[in-house]
C-alpha cells in the first residue's frame, strides 16, 4: 500500500535530550575530521518549521552551520549556536513524499554540520511508515488467586500496520515469558498486521507475606491511539496452613469410588488396609473398616448398594451403607476391579499377568471362578464396563496397543463373545448415566456399541485439553474422568510433560453435548512437612468426582514432584480438596 503522509511533523532523535559523549560520537575513517551521531532523526512531512534540539555535553559554546542535507528537508537558517549547556537547536520543515507501509525504516539521507573547532557531525535522517497498528489485550485481568498454574495472555495487533511492543515493567512477584520460558521484559517484539503474540505469566510466592497483591504488566507500543497498555494482575498468598476445604487422609490411597446418590466417597488405603467413607455433606469421614488382606481396588455396584474390595487372593463383598462385610470370596490372584452383572455373577479384573488380557467370572451360586480370554471364549481385556441397564459387557486391554474393544453378552452369566473392534480408546472406560455414550481414557467419545455397530467404531466427539488442540487421531490421555448429569458436564484430569503451557495437572470441564471446554478450575497447594521442611507443596489430583447436584467437585490428591517422569512424591501426604464450582 502507498500513501501520502499528511500528518503533523514528527521529529525526534531515538535518544532525544541526550547528553552526547564519546559513546554517541563515532569517528569516521574519511579524509575530513567527521563524526557520526549514533542517533537518527525520524521525520514526516510538515509545511511548518519545527524546532529540533539535542544536548551534546562535550560541545559547548560553539557555532555550527549546515553544509549538507536531504533535498526534502528545509532549514529556517543554515547557521546556529550550541549554548553553554551543550544544547543545539535548529528549525526544519519537510516536503511531502510517498511512503510505503513497511517493517523497517527507510534512510532519507544525512544532515552534515560543520561545528567550529570540532569538525563535521553527520546526523542520519529516516522515515518509518509502520501503518496503523492497533494493540488489543486478551484477557484484561489475570487473577491467579492461590494457584501456581501459569496464565496465558495474548497481545494482538488488530490493525493494518506493524506493531512494536515492549514489556517495560511488571510486579517483582511475577515472571513473564514466552511459551518457551524466555524472559520478555525490555525486549521488543514485532507483530505483523492482524497477528498476535501469546505469552505466559507465573507467580512466585516465595518469601511473600500472606495477603492479596495487585499490579500491572506495562506494555509500551507504537499504537498511535494509545502508546501504553496495562494488563492488571493479582495473586493471593495464603496463611500458613490448610483451609477448611482440605482434609488430610491417613495412609496411602490406592483407589476410590463415589456414590452420587448419597454423596459418599469411599477411599481405600494400603498402609493399614482400611476403607474410609467420606460424607460430602459434613466434610468428614463418617465410617471406616479394616480389611484382612492387602487392598488394591474398590468397585461400586450399579445400584450403589454393594461395595467390592479387591485384595490379595480375596474379594470382600461389603454393604455400602453400613460399611460391613457381607461375604468374602477366595481367589488365587490379586483382584482390582469387580463388576456386578446383576445376574448372579461377578466379573473380576486381575492386577497383573496374562498381559492384562484376561478377566474372570464368579458364579455366586456355585462359587466357581472361570477365566475369559482370547483362546478361551474370545473375550479379552481386564478393564471391564457393564453397559447400564443391559446384560452386556465391554472389555479392553489396558497394556496393549491398540487396546481393542470387545462386546460380550452376559444374559446367561458366562460371557458370550459378540464383536471385537481393533481400536484404542484408552485403558479405562466411562459411560453416560443412561448408558448411551462411552468415554475412553483418551478422551474419545462413541455411541455405546452393539453387534450392528460398524467396524471401526466412529467417534462422535473428542475431549481436547485446549481449544486450540488439534483433532488428534489417538486422542489425549486423561488420568481420570467423571460425568455430572446435573450440570451436563464431563470433568477430567489432564497432565502431560510435553506441553509448556500446562506444566501442572489441569482440571477441565467440558459440555457433555458439544464437548467444548467450559472452564479450567484451579486447586490449592498442600501445607505439610516433607523431610523436616514444613511448607506449601505442589499437588497432583489422582481422582475427581462431581457431587450429585454438580455444585462441588472432590479431588483426591498427593504431592507433585519436580521430576516430570516421576511426578508423585513418595510420601503419604494424601488429602481431599472440596471445591465449590457452582459460581464459577
């Protein structure tokens, strides 16, 4: 684009009002004693004479005359005087000229001054037509609260011009970097028309007293309508200690189940082989029981009345209401998950061995245990889901690639093979409360299959960790998922070492109809003692459950280590955090 410049004269040295010493004067290897001023005079057309001045500290009380200048520059007088303070001034005007919008300035020539008892001083003259850039911030506020999760913000150029931005200031408790964690303060970035720069901000609460802190990220730019923008930021520093919504748990948690009818969370811990019942209504542990064997897993029946505890060579059948054992089943393996087929049969998952491709059927009448597998009845996979309100099982292999998906009929108790799909959906499966949709651990959603379902199964949606995440064929790994009928939500825990934007585990809520991200929810650090040091420590949620009314979520967490390949700190610092999500 070409344009005539008709703006008012803009005349400035890059370092105006400079005190010029040897760092501003560079000797030129020419036949005359000539020096270059290490600053540039930027001009635009103007019909009126305008004064330009600069202070040269080492050149005082000297006369000067202009002996060379660009043709489009006119001087009111070609002679002048540098006063006793070193101030040199002259008045010029500039003819109109055509100018292209461009990223770099154009050199128009040089003004050469003959200064008495000194020599020649050359001043570069340039013009920079950067167009009409327009800076916009998104968002306008970063509220970290007590979270250590990085916040992203975007500086956008919504104008038809080149935008030059510099972050000149931000609070000392804030680190502002690129997504690759390079500091950005006092660095200049160029944004082309209609482009943007995404940056990351992280709080540093070390050695800051409890309280709320506010400040701003100051951004200087060449936006002609507003040269300075400020992004407001604030954070909170907690009092030493844990808040009331954080409840310590004894021992080492190995599994959890949640009853959405009663809002009771069942927690299995392996140090003392206990099961605890936590009541969300009172935020207290209301019951507990001790098992006779090492516990490895908990399962809840479809009607929420029976709890199963998988142990070493034993399965305990427990009344979920009273937390008392109804019966015990002896096995010759370690059971993790149990499915109640509601047909007089239970289906057991084995902890290890058999490549996680086998499961076992238990006849409650005859007390017979029999295996299922590829070479037995074509039913394989140790991760099992009973389709709600139907005599059907879905099984998948946790440790194989692909995981595979097998559909079996349990109308007669023993599973009967119906169909197999050679696909991966993840090592664990969840289902909608009406049994219509299956969600795999990789965030892939598909309609609950039948014998008539095509092969391969078509996905109907994908849970993405970020709106900008691509439609990955293999999905994204979520450590845990949960569904809330009350709010039509899917909740998930996501953690990866491959995304600098998400260095810490994230809690994500999606719409269960559109699968769009609704929000991210922050959680708190845990105040505890590790190796004799009492402090706030980063945490990692392992389980997440939404309450019956969808107004709260319960996190079951432990500490998060600094090594991304071994993120869990090996200490018994398990705890619950109950978060109110009704007003977010």
